[in-house]
C-alpha cells in the first residue's frame, strides 16, 4: 500500500496551485469549497464503533507548515465566505 505523507501532500498542493487558480476550473467549483485536513492518523482510543482499521492508526501527524500553507492558499485564492475547513483524523485533538 502506498503511503502518502503530509509533506508529499504539501508538495503536490504547491505544484498544482496555478492549475487550481485557472478560470475554467474555478467555474466547476460549487459555492462552498471545503478543504479537508487529515491532522493525524494517531488515536488514543479503542472505541468499539470505530470504522478505521487498525492498519490506519499510525503515529503520522500533519505539520503546522502544511496546515498554514493550506489555509493561506485557500484564503488568498478563494472568497473567504466560500472557504470551509474540515479537520479530521484518527483523533484530531491528539495533534
């Protein structure tokens, strides 16, 4: 299974920034844009209702740099009232 580390995601975002700004692509966006940030795959719980397999729960954390770059990109390229952020992960409050 291919592992995608947070820094690799940051590099991909930076690489594709100009493409994401294109007017043609912008037309296909809905009114609200949601940026999903997987803050961590770590989890300190053992909830019986957890839907994540044990293989998912690893001590991988998104760096503050990745979060900062994503927020700056979103707010500098799209109308602020259309941008939303969804924080999730194994247990986001662990990070």
